[in-house]
C-alpha cells in the first residue's frame, strides 16, 4: 500500500517537473520546433539509463524508473507535436523531431548507463 | 437602425482570474466578463480562443507545444451603443490584471435601413451568427461566406466563439450540447459598394442579423501593395494617444521560410523586441483572395484554413511592423490597417493608456 502511495507521489513529481522543464525550455527557445519536449525526453532517457545501470532493488526501481522517469518523459506529447508540425507543412521539422529524438535518446540512455558503470 | 457604436475588445490569457478583494478563489476573467455582458444585455459579444500570442511581457503562448498551450490567448469582443459600452469599460479594466483593452468605433446594422459606409477605400464587415443557425438550407456561416465570395470580397473568415451574447442573451458552448446559438464571428473585407450589396442581401436572408461595419484601409492583397497604413500622429488635438491595428489575413497553407506565415510573423515580431504584442486566431471556414470558401476536413494531413494575426501598436511602431508584414506577405494574404482610438494596456498595477477615445480625422 505504502509503495503505491510512493508511486503516486513520485509520478506526480515527475509530471510537475516535466511541465516546468518543458515550459522553461520552450519559452526560452520560442521556436516552432518542440525543444521543450526534446529536452525532457533526452534528459529522461539519460536518467533512466543511469538508474538502470545502478541496479536498484525492486521497489526503488519501481519508484524511480517507472513512476518518476515514466511520468517525466512523454511519448504522447512527442507524437502530438510531430503531428502538429506536419499539419502546418513543416515536414522537415517533423522528421527532424522524430530522428533527433531517437538518435539523441539512445545516445543519452547509453551515456547514462556508462556513467552508472563508472560509479 | 444604423447607430454609432463602440467595440470593446480585450486580449488576455485564458487562465487569468478576476481581480477582486473579497472572493477567496476568484473565478476566471473570461467568465466574469461574459457575466457582465450578460447582465448588461450587450447586443453582441463573442469570446475567441487564439492559437498564438505574445504581449508586453514578451511571453509566447502557442498551441505548437503542449506546455505553452496550457494557457491559450483569448480575445473577447463586445459591440453595443456608445453609452452602454462606455459604462462597461471601467469595470472591465478593473477586473483585468494583465491584458490589453481597446475601444474602436463601429456601426451596428440591425435592419436594411440606409447604410452609410462612406467613401473609404475599404470596409470591414463583421457578421455574427449562431453555430447551428441555417440560412437557405446551409449552415449560416457557409451561406454568409458564399454570399461574400459571390460579391467579390477580398476575404472572409469564420471564427468559432466559445462563449458570448447575442441580442443581449448569453450563449455559452458546452461539451454535451448542440450549441445552436453560440456565436460565430465572420470577419470580411470589401469595398463600400460590395459591403452595401452584401448587407442588403444578408438582412433580407437572415431573420435577425447582427452586423457591424468599420472603416479600414486595404494595404495589401495577394502580394500587391495598395497603400501603407496611414501615418497617424502620436496623439490627437487633445493629447490623447492614437493607436493603430494591423490585421494580417493569411492561410495555414501559405508559408514563408518553411513556416506558416502567421508563425513566422509572430517569431519575427517577438525577435524585434519592441513590438507590443500580437494575437493569432485560426478560423474554421473562409476564403482569402480567389480561393473558394473552404474549411479543414476531419481526415487530412495538412491544414488550409484562413488565420488572422492582429497587431496593435503605436503609429510609429505600426509603420515599422508593417515592413515586416510586407516582407512576409510577398505573395499571399490580405493586410488591413485601422485607427484604434483608445487602448489601455494593463500589467498588474501599471495601467498605460487611456480609455477615453481620441478623435482624429484622416
């Protein structure tokens, strides 16, 4: 029971943090390209790589990985913003958003894992 | 009746709450404003949700990003006779903590009495109809657009209201409702002769039409420059500041440098650092230039509806802003300019401007 309350709280913090980071980055960039979501997803992938590499126990992993990072990163927003770019005929940006997220995301996850290995 | 009226327009963020000193949790500003228009039985008012904007604080709101669209821009326009609107202005200003309040002169046309549109180069005709209202078997907004297109108007766009009043009655959009009478706003630009003919036909076709006419200057159409905005002095004879408004009608389908024109325009104005603000509204149906009236379809990959970018600034900055607009509308779009006789920009305790109307003949 306590664990699920923990998931609730960690998930809530993840969601609020995403909102703050995404908003801050997007506002600063003030461009059509969704830099905010990209920043959130890349940093989330790096964090998840790091946490995965640390081999936490079952409960800690549930709280940190699934609840916190899971609600911090967002697949749905990535898809929605890509679709919005394409409906405004910004196909280059839409494709760049897909490719950059995948390439940088995998690199970030690897980097996180590598850092965890060095600790 | 063809009376001199005032149009009160406010621009602000949708999540903004009313300024009060008593309520523990004040309601939303947009709601309170419409409540006020309802109790005063304002002839017509409509609340529109924008897709992008920035104001004096240069904070960008845009529906391109999920986080930045959480507090979208709204604009509420209310039109009624001068005395009624004048009585409302102070209350509207008092309830707003951040935003822009403007007053413009318009004429409300309620029947087919002689309409005096003057000898101006262009006229902006605004028609208000209910969402599900029908004229001659067609949805009213489509019928009106067809009519405007037939009369050769330069452009016409239908904007979806989410709340408003019509003939003094409040109509608010709800999720589980047909929203029959929730107002739509149709903005169109034509010559005085075209407007006269369209008004005659509209008043005959619709039972209780709500129409307003305003004087504008047609600056550009489809890349062709007709005239730059009037170069107005900074103040009138009584030292009341003058303001100007540019309306840039473009299509989602036309782009500049890979971006839709309205997106590029907002970015350029924001980057210019000095522009006071801009608001972009996306229409649901309309036409621009020679294209037939059209909307978006449920299943389509790209948008093609008309959008309008509204820019309000001092005469000096409108002259500079027009150069940016001119560059971005090299091939497409309709650009109009008009005088705004009263603007009040509100940023917390700072109130800049005057709600007393300036008077200037140009």
